C-alpha cells in the first residue's frame, strides 16, 4: 500500500453500498478520472500506482505521476466530504465489523481493519469515535500504537468552544455584557493548535463573538485573515467530522458576507442567495444572505426605488421568506433568537416592498415576543426599522412617541453603539424637520460626529442617512 494511502484506508472500512453511492455521484457529476480511480481500487485494492496510472492516463511518466497524486488526494476529499455530508457516523459501523471479524477468528483481517479505522478516525478528526474505538480495543486486550491525538482532550476542547458560543450569545442578548478578555485570549491561543478542527472552531467562535457584539475589532485586517483561514480549512479539509454540523460552515459564509458587505455588489449577493436556495433545508444560510441583501437594499434604494429589476427581486425575496417562514418557525420552535431574527428580516423586505403598515405590525408582534423573552439586543434593530417605516408613512409625530417608548424600554443601556446613535439621528432628523430648531441641529451634528468616529464615513448608516435627508428635503449639516 502507498505511503499516503488515505483513500485506500477509507475504501477498506466503508460499506460497499456507500462506495457504490459515491461512484454514482461521481458519474452524475462527470468526474471521470475520480470515477476510474475508485472503480479500479474497488476491483483490486492492492493494485500498484504504476498500473493505476497506466489505466487512468494510458501511460506512466513523471507528469502523469504528479497528476495521479493530485487526483488521489482530490478523490479522497470528495469521498470524505460525501460521507460527512450524507453519512457522518459511517465510522460507527467499524466497531460492529471489528467484533464480527474477531468472532470469526479473522485476527489478521481484524488488525488491518483496525489500522485503517484508526488512520481514518485521525484523518477526519472524529475524536468521539477514536475514543470509543480505543476503549474497545483495550477491552479486547489488543495493544496499538499511540494515537497522534488525545481523544478525550480534543473532545473537551471542542465541547468547550461550542459552549462558549451558546453562553456568550445568550449573555449578549439578555445582559449586554462585553466579551470576557481572558476568554478571548484563550481562544487566540488555539488558533495554531495541531488539530484543524480546533483551529477552525476557535477562530469561528472568536469571529462569531466579536461579530455579534458588533465590535470594531471585527472589521479589521486580522479578522479578514481569520475568515480567509477558516474558508481555506473548509476547502482543503472538507472531510473533517466537525463539518457534519453545517452550522459552522454557514456561520463562516455569513461572517464573510458581513465583513465584505460594503464592497459587495448586489449581483454577488444574489448569486450567493441563489446558491443557498438550491441547498435543501439550509434556511439559516438563506436567512443570513437575505439579511445582508436587505441591508444592501436599504442603503442603496430606500425611498428611491425606481429600478424595475430590483423591485421584482424584492418581491421574489418576499415570496422566498413566505415560502420558508412556516418551515423555519417549525424548525426553530425552541430557538426564539433565530425566529426573531427572521421576523426582523421579513419587516425589512415588507418596508422595501412599500408595505410599511404590515412591516410595523410584524415588528410590534416581535416586540410582544421580546417582552416575554427579554432579549434586549433586538430592540435597537426593531426601533430603527419602526422609525424608517414611520418616515415612509410620513407619521412624524408617531416617531416622537416611539422614541420615548424606546428610551423607556432600553433605559440608556446601549446594545450596539452604532444602532443607538442611528436611532437618535433618525429621531433628531424628524424633530429638525418639524421644528427646525438650532438646538436640534446641534444634536444632529453631535451624533453625526459620533457615527463617523465609531466607523468610517463610508459606512452604510452614513449613506442611508444622506438618502433619508434627501427624501425629507432637509440639510441639517449646512
């Protein structure tokens, strides 16, 4: 067997039906060379590389040897990805097969199977399986070479990272606490861990936290490099067991969109959305992409929507939202955070579709649910949308009443600084429109400078404000 024989090991331990299903997928996707390679190996697992190369490329030479090595690794990635996406627990059958081989007294075959199982478990970093498997071997009295991973240690690290995400986001939504500096330092220590799974999840957890807290730290070159590193791990190691839970991949794709949203055109966002719609049941990714798309629309088209193609796209997006709403609600019936986020996105598209009345109704029902759950983070987003809807309806007096309501609910507890500033900017802009007082103009200048200081002048809120002032026909900065 060749020195780096991960594909051989995978074929040894996989059920024939799984390999047949994979071959059919290769044939459907017209991956002819990978199909030839798998076909030859399933017919004769002991065939040498020279004969394989002759069969696949017709002749053996250095150029074809290099091409073959690339094909071998690429095919393993394809098969590993196929298994993780469709049969993530495929290794659990190894335990049954090993017991069966021992019961039939096929010791040598069992040993080969064990070696291949350990190899693959370490390759895909399935630490839970590795721990169960090693314990089984100990009970059978079989001595094996030491694994390059400590299964228990890695399981604890991954579970801790997952727990950090859950706890910190809950704290953020309910208590508005800042990230713990020690936790951030500990996360960074794991960025260069030997395990690719630990590397990925530590970076993703770090990015997830600073993004949800909307820290300026998220919009730095360091964060950009971390996102790129995560995307690179997904591309190079698609077979890692951690990717059987696609929420981590979806999260990084969303964070990448969020980081680049100021530089993306709507054609790019639409392309991502179409891709996500083609992925069955990926409602979270559809939601994330619609969130970015709605933000782009608000910035570029609110109160000045004349492009017929964009109007048509917004109606299509609303149909998408309505199509997945019931399924999304059912899937997230125990996750109020996801569902509330979904309702906010729905209100954005109702506003863009010139339906401010129903957008406000949807927001009011959301506030009612928030009162039952006390997730304070959402209030800023909701009241910005309420203000925008009331501006669209030209109900300026109602904005003044809603501002008092907002102040009473949040009690000056800032969730996201930029959103807090934006709410005051909208309020004082309307007040300036109705009163034209010098003191109001001073307030606008104060919060405008805070907004610029908080972020660059090119940020979306500045662009949106200019659009609103143009619609209201006011120039408060002159």
